[in-house]
């Protein structure tokens, strides 16, 4: 930590430069919003799964009736990890250590050996949704309830579509803002992805934005299924989807999660119309993931620049960052972020 980092003056340009390129976790807090912590079928009825998200240990379980819950991992009684040996009994999660039961709201649902019956003690319960093939969890360091819902994507569950692929990037050294910013970073499309946009139409609206690219139709390389185009929709800091139109009808859904400060896991799911051949679906998936690989290589090694040296054609990056800042908790009085 430099003197500057402790609130002292910046004495040298070297010191200023070091601060400017600090690791992303030192510059950007974990944003408020929904993140996918699992694929839906990684949590079957009566299944209990330990998860690590937002820098803390959590436990996810699905009740006998199919409802999903996410609780703090460590039992308030004597600290057992509910995700290691905990079992589901009906709608409740039973701690492996002494059998205390917890419901989806984090209330004690019974103590098997006590005349007291139950405790008023509560454990942390995290808002969770099973939607679009993912389990999403809401993160807000203030504990406030969700201020929006994850959009339900109609293709998922529609019999005219099928999920053809999914992908997990388990540990990218980056941050949701950096991943999200990629969509408005026009110049990198040419250098990293090999196509050039004549322009982009970025339309922010509260916690969402739509993004359309002025590009020539894309090619799958499969005869009769080649020309398609894309438009994307983002909601919150960590959820985005891209729709495919033309010869390829389908949708890809991506969500990223801060597992620990400076570390991101990305889950992606690809769903295409049944009319799209397996070969075309496979090529689109492979092309898409090849693009992700090239982005990941950059994100994983880069440093976040809070004052990037942009040219006028890139002014949208400033607009994007202003939009993204809505997902940061207001600074507390001592200047740090809550949580
Ligand atoms: S530690 Fe969970 S019941 Fe005792
Ligand atoms: Fe990219």
C-alpha cells in the first residue's frame, strides 16, 4: 500500500501510475444486482450445494417441492457448514451437526432435541431465482431486497427451442464492469474478434440497455444457414443475452459472478430453434467461445484504468461507466463502500 493509498499526498508520478493501475478489486466494489451462481440442473430437488459467491460462503438447496433457497453457509448454532452434509427434509434444510432445521427465509424450523422447539435466531437468506436455466442470487451489501427481476427469456422452456451448449469460465481475474464494457468497446471488435462495426446503437434505460451493431451479417459457414445478425440486451451489472436472427434463430444467455474480489466466474447457455441444424448450432457456439477466449486472455491479464486515455470515437465508454456506477452502493461517510 502506498502513502497515497492511505490517504496521503501523491508524491511521485511513479506512485500515481501505480495507483492508476491498481488491481481491479482495489478500484471497483462488488456491484449490486443478480448473478448466476449455478446452472438450474446443478440443483435438483432435495439437493444441497455449497457455493462461494460475492466473497462469502453460501449454501443452496432445492426443497422437495422444487423451490430454491440460498442461505449463509455457517449454521448460527455452532457454525457447521450447511453445504457439507446438510440434507433436505421437505421444505427445510437440516444442519449436519445437531439437526437444527432452516427454512428458505432463514428462520429456524425446529431443534430436534430441545423442549424449546425452535429458536428465534435467523440465518442470512439471499434472494434467489430459478430462471432461464440458471440459479440467480441477488447481491446488495445493504441487505435491501431486489430492485428489479431477472427477465424471463421465452425461448428457454419453449418446445420449439433446445439448449445446445453451455459453458463455465470458473476464474477470470476481472470484474463485471470490465466484462460489460466490452460491448461498447468498438475498436476491440476489429483487433480481437476480426470484424468491424460501422457504429453501435447503445440505448440505456434505467438498469438495462440494448445494444445493436451496424455490421455485415455474420456467417456460420454452414450452407443454407449462414447469414445471421445479432442484438443484445443487458440488465444489471452481470446478466446479458444476445439474440440471433436470420438463418440462425436463437439466444445465448450469459451471467457473471464475483466469486471473490478480483475473480469472476461466467456461465453461458446457448439455445437455438429446432430448425437450426446441430452443425450450425455447434459452429455458432464454437465461434462465440473462441471470441470469449480472446476476450478472457485480455481481461485476465489487464489492469483496470479508472482514467483511460480515450479518443473522441470512444466517448461512449464514459457514458457506459456512468450508467454502470448505479450498481455501486453509495460511499459511506469515511469514503469506503458499504460491505
Ligand atoms: S451447528 Fe448446526 S445444528 Fe449445531
Ligand atoms: Fe469482446
